[in-house]
């Protein structure tokens, strides 16, 4: 008779173990493609996952946001299924939707969807002061880091180069360093100028300007005006003065928005829960990086979205009365 309670206990234990296994099997793991570890994309992805993972015991969704090659690489990661979500420039979202360069070989990505936009981003050129680079045209004949293939800085610089009629031979050296490698290369006098498409303030630029005399270069002129008139996903933008040592005045350039994107095939409930976790913690989110400080909900669900909203995101925004 004493064996019966033991058998029942074992049976109950096995049942609970099986239920635990089922629950574990139902956990959903999502990966967000970000950017280099010195950039705002990486902070954004890590911050989003921070809030998603707070609720994982309720939602079953677990999130990670590894460093990646940047916006173009994130588009390709969404295509391949390597990433469930990807952060990219608003222009990359547009180009991927349309199948335009640098995505022409893969064709139009009709299933690309927007979730929300994040910080404003500015195309940024930082040059050693002793290189005497005062404007865009002064980059000719200099040692310039054009960025790693798959990065936003590389794609935007190539668009600027096209309107200028330049190719890589315009530079004495066209290096392809990743964002995290640029500051030390500038400080060590291995390059004259570094390029970046990034939100401000930025850690790599702060590092460079504190280790070497360096100046932000204005990106202006008739060719830039032509680019702005032809490409609606770019707008005029300024880097505020006083963010970086030796750069007290605002610097004119062009910019856009960072956008969290996803495939239309992604589970609507997963997208809904991710969006909910961010917007229910939006005040905390704003404090996680200075570039997030001015984020406004009404802008995040509209501004810079060059692809349709994912149905899961739209569902949450309608519940909040924002759509």
C-alpha cells in the first residue's frame, strides 16, 4: 500500500516534467540584427531585448541582439532568416522594398514591414585637423575609411560619391574598417577621415575627438542638394555643437531615421508583444542612450517608416488609439 503514494508522486513528477518540457519547447527566441558595438543600433537592440526579456516568463519570448555588420547586413539577415528583426536606416528599408541598389541582385523585398522608428541619424565625417579637410571636396586624395561592406555609412557614402562622379580612386586610400576600428585608426594617423551614419552623441566619435584634434566636416553643396531632391528618404540634418571636444558649432549634413524592421511572415503576436514591451517602458527606454532622449511615440509610429506597418505593431497602436 505504501508503494501507491510513491507511484502517484512519481507520476505527478513526470507529468510536471513533461509539462515543463512542453512550455520550454513553446518558448520563442527572437534575434535582432543591430550594428557595431560602438554604435547606437547595438544599444537600441540591447535595450529592446532588455524589456522583452523582462516579460519572457509571461510571453514565452526570449530576445537577443548580437552585433552585426549594420543596416544592409540586417536586411540580408531578415531575408535569410538569420534575424527575426533588424535595425536599418530608413533609406535601406525603402531600397530593400523596391529592390534598388545595394539590393538589386536579390530583388524587391515585398514582405518587409516596419515596426517603429528610433533615433535620427546623420551622415558624419570626422577628419584629423592636420589633414586640412574643411568640406566634402577636400576628401579627394585623402585616406578615408569608407566603411565595411553591408554598413549604412558605406552605402550612403557611395550615393554621395555617385552624385560627385567619384569612385574609390578619388581617395589616396579607401579603407573598409568596421565602426569600432575607426577611432583608433584616426588617432594613430592611419586614416585622415572616418565616415559614419549614426545617432549622436556617439562613443566612437567621442573617443576619436578626445585622443586627437579632429573636426566634423560639413556635407553640403550643390551635389548634395541634388541628392536630397532625388532621394526623399534623406533630409537635411545637423550635428549639434558642443557634443564633441573641439566642435563647438553645429555641423550641416544629411540624415534619416533608424527603423526596426521585420518580415510580414513574423508571428503577429511576437511583434505585438515586442512593441508593447518597448512602449510600456518608453520613459525608461529614453534614458538608455542620449540619442533616445527626444523620442516621441507619435513620431516613432510614422516618421521614417518607408515600409508598411507589420500587423502586430498596428494592432498595438490601434489599441492605444494612435492609429
